[in-house]
């Protein structure tokens, strides 16, 4: 009946949080690390605001799709009180129960999938950073060998 309202409310909150995070991110598109006083190592790192944007897109998309489905089945109407269940107190209690169970479960599930995406992304970023560090060390060693061969 109104289960789409819970993920939509979470989407509103995360949209605000993403905009706040984006305004605080100056230029942290890459993480810099120094190895033994060498030049900074550039490892691509996805900003948190972009990652939060992934959650926003999943929440908004799911909420819009669910709202459309509820309109299709006549549970949401274009006149007040908009939700047909809100017009009857008995139906309103059922609607609130559905929001508390199904709506919350959907929002938690989408957020859990997003957390899994973050975990995979973190592993990929760490592998890329280690690979770049290894390549830089190998380049340093090759340069030392070349310099010692000349000298």
C-alpha cells in the first residue's frame, strides 16, 4: 500500500548527505602515498559522494517503480488523501504495518546490497594501489641498477 515511502524517505536523506559530502570533497579523487621519499603515487579512488550516489539511484529507482506499481493497482490516487488506505482507520493500521515491515525490509536490503558494492569496490581499489606501489618500487630498483652499472 505505501511500502515505497520508506525507501523514498531514505533516498531523500541520502541525497542530502551526498550533496553535503560532495561539497566537502575538495579534490580527493586520488589518494596520494609516498614511498621512501619518492614521488607521490597516484591510485584512483572513487569519492564517497559518488558511492553514496549509487545508493541514491538504487533507492530512487526502486521507490519510483514501486510507486508506479501502486498507482497501477489503484492504491495511490491523484486526490486527497492520495493513499486509498489512509481514508479508512482500519486500512491505515494495515498500511502502517506494511510500511514498518515490508518498507523497512526493502530499504535495509537495498542498503545491504550497496554495502556489498562498497566492499567489492574497496578490494578493487586496494589491489590497484598495491599494484601501483609494486610497479613504482620495481621502477626504482631498475633505476638503481642502471645507475650502479654506469658508475
